[in-house]
C-alpha cells in the first residue's frame, strides 16, 4: 500500500531508484525473489523544492523499444520518469512515471 499525505512538508519531491548488492532493512525490494541485486524505489523529500509528487505509476516497455520518454509520460498525464528498475538485468524497461505539482497543495 502506498503512503500518502495531506501535508505538503511530508510529500516527496522525486523518486530515486537504488540498485545495490546488499539488502536495506526496512525497505521493500522491488525484485524480491528474482535473484540478483536488490532494487528499491526511494521517495526523496526536499523541503526546498515546491513541486511535490501527486501521483505515480509503473510503466513497462519492451527492451527493443527503448526507455520510457518524458513525452510518453506527458501523454499519460505524468511529468517525471525514473531510471530503469531493471537496469543490468536485460529484460523489459521498467520505470516509474510520476507527476509533480505545486498548485495541488492548499494547506500546511
């Protein structure tokens, strides 16, 4: 289940995909059970950035078709694209697309 907030200061500003050789306690491995490196999506909070994440989705694209472009994400109503979650695995492109806004937040 996704974490959500109604408070601007608690909202994330961007997504970082972290691929590591070692498990990180308290984090959910996006590739659990697949073997190989551990993969995590980290929501970064920067209180100096006004734009906050308001929506996020997973996008899969065939390896031969190249990564998800910002133009493709825009057509679906999103304005940011993460790096490839499957980097180094040789499979399809697997990326998070997400939307950030600053007008969405009316309060705290």
